[in-house]
């Protein structure tokens, strides 16, 4: 994929798989909602979660996003992360993934806690494929 194609793909609505080093275990790999903005991938989470603790310790992560409709395509990014306090944004993210009505319901029933943080991943390594292009 070109730079523009891979960034457009990340800007689409896909569930991503976030992988984080987990010493003494295999990598922690979890499905997540995310958004692409300012050249970074952003993920909101509870600051006391295992995911947040491992991100702080590792300082790096990988996110893989795929389209499961043939011809398949995916984008995988790996790079350093920051984890910072955040307030709000839950409604926008829920609406992105669920639409206005269900997004509002989800945000109302899952308010962000006092310990909400946002992970921002700056891609250093990209792995991409678009089998539609590869197949001609």
C-alpha cells in the first residue's frame, strides 16, 4: 500500500488487535477500538488495566487492522507509545464504532472512569498488503 492508502485504511472503522510485550508470557493481544489522528494510533482504556500497565512498562506496541472481506488487506504498525491521562472522548469513539443511537447508549452505560488514559502509538514500522492490488 502507498502511504496515503495505508493511512486511509487506518482512518476507516475496523476493530484492531493491539499486541503488547508481557514478560514471562506470550504477548498480550486484545481486540480494541482505536482512532487514527495526527499520524498516530490512539486507544482509550482504564489506566489501571493490565493493558495500560504493560504499555507503560514496554513503551512499545503493535496494532494490526484487517479487512476480512476478500480480497483481504491489512495494515500492521509497530512503534513507541505514550500513555497519558484523558477525560471524555468516549461518546465520539462509541459513535464511530456503533453509530449515533447505540453509541449514545454505550457511552451513557459505560462512562469513562477517573483513571481513563489514552495510548498514542507512533508508527516506526509498517507492514501492509492489499491482495486486491497484488492480484492485479
